[in-house]
């Protein structure tokens, strides 16, 4: 199982791949998301729910609905 630090690194990798610019990544991290109970991805990460954010991003990459 991946550590929290490894999961955060993977989240950062995916976000840079998808959103390209730091500004777009920042916007995404701070917008409430319905798949996260209308919390922001940043809130989830800060509250220890890193796995939920990573799963959502990985599912989006492969086209799996949430």
C-alpha cells in the first residue's frame, strides 16, 4: 500500500499532466467537487482523505465513472 506522501506525489503528477499549469491545478484543488461530498480536493487532502482524491483522479484518467 502506498504511503500518504506517495499518494500526494501521484496526485501532483496527474494534476500536472491533466491541467498543465500551476494556476489550473490550484483552481481545481480549491473548487468543491460533487464526488467528494462538495468538499474541495484540498480539504480532503488536508483532512487525511488523500486516497479519495487519488482514486477519483485515477478513475477519471481511465474513464471509469465515479
